[in-house]
């Protein structure tokens, strides 16, 4: 009798658990599907391949998580990534600076983009979407002007230390994965375990209430944009080290996936907030889909169309999941 | 901000600030007129208008969504996928005409069906599934662009179909046919939004969703309709995109998106209440086109135009934000 009475609540909690972890079920299904389509999908080499390929999208995704947690959006993360890559490569090639200085200069390049965003959004009160869209176009145009139309700037004789950012390893672990792991931990501590993180979420959820409560909302938002720009630049450093060149406008390719990963991740959160573990899951899911579709040997253009459809479906699913809970 | 300023002075400064985008534009046009002798010729003006057509039609489609969803870009109505819908529809029409021997009418119908289906997809994502329009259309536009690449194998398709050529070169009473067709479309859209009961209700839904719902309007239906209409305008624009480019070219979606967003939100600067309007979007498209041609005719490097347009977006929206702040 008592067991019968508790049944509905059991069903209820089961449904709630599915709503929260439903996306993990989708991830599981995708893994099984790709493994059936091509058994080498699950080979260790391929899994390492997926993870190391996910490093740059993950870094951009972390930057986006911070900005979305503030209730804003940053369409210019790709520009920050490109600036990071361009500043570092030009510093190395034309000025022969040591590698660590090049890293600092690259990060300064991304920070510059963040500062412009912060100025536009905080000082001039432009909506984050339109403001960063403007910066996106200006940044793209500046890269075209600088490279005389978008040709890459390559530098084959990179210092080994810089090259190692992308291809080196430390005790057998690829350095790029270590960099990403450090950023994940840093962002997790910032957003989920620090006083500043609480304030960031407060601004994102109720900006006016946060202001009334005495938080320096403008300064917090500005910090978010600047920090996001600097972070995205780290992705640019790895990208430029990997190819030993700066490829203009390459950063924009990461924008959509970063936004998608953040929203997929938010749908898995108790309160639907952007969060670091969720973004990590989202990025890995998207990287897995891209890799799985590649292994299926599909036509390049078909792959593009399919990944677009999967993106829409994954986002729609995560929004439905989130709504079912609230 | 300015506690000491008199209310009258504040209103005046608001008026000045919100006129900044227009003043910047007029200054640029005057500069072109002075520097490039042929810039103010009728032939150049016709060219400016003709080049503005695709952006104008897309901007009109986008303005339906913005008017019905409210002009808060993140939470309100925005449809970033209109240009990619046009590119998808153009790809289908071009592919059918060039490689499948389909008749003109059937090919255009196929393209239109894809555009309407795309609009429907956006409407479902936003009103049924509950995604924010920004996220929904950003994601769906990647799918639409993916499909258009699939259709054309990411290659350029040249067209010499009579319909496309007529739309490009045909004239009626000395005026370009494409221009007349686009003007007719825009006039119909203005009548629908600004002169009809349906349009008034659409504006009510966008202006204050809660109040509109309390007054008995089915807000969701209006929002869904606005996305469908945007899809239809995307399909219509595809014909003009094909005519302007004499075929389908991959990779034009991003430029179209930039110009469409710029034209639509710039258009808000013309309206007395600084809100997005259909006619404002069309006018904005003409200004953007004048700017592109003007920069070309004074010999400015083409790579700079993105910089200038991005800068203009910032000036326009910053001026609007500053004006709003000083008004309240």
C-alpha cells in the first residue's frame, strides 16, 4: 500500500531526472550510433583526437559561458581569437620577440577586443548583441585590411616552445589539453565557487536587482567581456601554433558551436544557468558529432548541412528539456 | 546623468543625439557628391536603388519579425536567418534551372516552398518549442546555409534564364522592372503593417506582449505569422539576389546579413519614435547601398567597407541608446 502511494512521486522524480539528464541520454545514443557506423570511432586514438580537437572550441565556449552568465552575448569571440593569433604571430615574425612575450602580446590582442566590447556595451549602453555584432564586422574588416584581403601570414620557424603549445606534451599529456584543463578549472572556480561568480550570476539573472543591491554592475559586465576576450585569444594562440600561421577570419568558425554548447549546457543545469561542466559536455558532444560524421565518410557539403540540422535539433531538445522542468 | 539640465535642454540634446546617425550619413553622401563627380547623376542614383533591392526586401522581412517580437534584440524579435533563407531559395532555383531543366515557374515555386518551410521551421522553434528568436534563427541559419551548400556543391551557378534577366535588365516606361517590383512589394508590406488592423495588432504584440494578451490577442499566432512572412520575403528576395548576381554565388549570406541588420536598425532612426518600421528598413537599405557605391566611387579600398558599416551599426545603436537614456 505504502509502496503504491509512493509510486507517483517515483515516476515524477524519474521524469525530472530524465529532464535534467535527458541530454546525456542523447549523447549516449549518439556514441552508440557512431560506434555502430564505424567501430574505429571508439578507438583510443580517435577519442584522443576528439578531445584534442575540442580544445579550441572549449576555450571559446568558456569565454561565451562567462558572457552569457552575465545575461549578454558576445558575437566577437572569433575576432578576439583571430587577434590573439595575429598579434602573437606578427610579434614573433616581424619583431622576433621571445615566445612568452608573444603569448602575452597575443592575449593582449584578445583583451583589446574585450575592452572595446566593454566600452560599447557598458559605456555606450549598446545592446550586447548589436554592439558585439558591430565589433565582429569591424574586426573582420581590419583583418582583411591588414592582410590585404585575407591571405594567411605564415611563419614556419616558430620557436619550439610556442609550437609546443599546440603539439607538445608534458609527461605524455598534450599541452593543449593541459591548457584547456587549467582554463576549465579556473572558470569553474570563478563561476561556481567564488564571490565574484555569485555576483556575475546575480547580474545575469536580475541586473536591476543587482544594481539596487549595490553591485557595480557596469564593472562586472566589463570584466566579463575583457576576460572573455583574453580567454578566446588563448584559443587563437593554440590555433596559430598548430598551423604555424595566422589565418584571418578563422575564429568565426567557432562562434556558433560556442553559443550552442553554452545553451546545451545551460539546459542541463538545475536552474537553467550557463555553467562550466555543462559547456564542457556541450562542446564534447558537438566535437563528437563532427568527428562521427567525418568517420562516416560523408560528402563535405552534406556534413555541413547535417551538422546544422543536428545543431538545431540539439538546441531545440535542450530548450524543451529545460521548459519541462520549469 | 545631467541633474542640472532643464527638461527642455534634455529633450533637445536627445533630439540632437538621435539625429547623429542621419547626420553622419548625410555628411558622407555630401562628401561623395563633392569628391566623385558622377555620384549624383541619375544613372548612379538608379544603380544605387537597384543594388539596394535585395537588402531592402530582406530588411522588410526582418522588420515584420522585429515589429511583432519587440525591438529588444536578445529577448525580443529578431530573425538572423532571413538572408540565409534567401540564399537557400536562390540556390534551389539556380540548381533547378541550370542542371535539372525545370521550367522557370516550377523552379521558382520549389525555391519558394523551401523558403516558406524555413520560415515555418523558425516559427515552430520560437513559438512551439520556446527558443529565443536570436538563438533559434542563429542556429537555423547555419542549417539553411548548410543546405544551400549541399544543393549547389558550394559552387557558383550562372543563370541566363529569361525571368532573371528580365528582372535584372527589363524596364517599364524607362524605369527598371526589378525596382518597380520591389517597390510594389514594399508598398504592400507598409500597407499590411502600418495601415491595417492586422498590422496594428502586430505592433501591439511587439510593443507590449502582456498588454496585448490581456486585450485578447493571441500573441503567439502573430509572432508565428511574422516568422512565416519573413520566410516569404526571404523567398521573394532570392529572385532579386539571383538577378543582382546573375546567378547563385556561395558565401553571400554574411554580407547580406550585415547589410540587412544595418538597414533595418538604421531605419529606426527615421521614425519619430525611433522604432523599427517597414519603410525605415527600405530607406535604410538605400542609404547602405549609397554608401557602398559612394566608397567605391571615391576609390576607398573595398576591405574598408566592412569596417565602416560595422562602425555605423555601433554609431546608430549607440545614438539610439543614448537618446533613450536622456529621454527617460
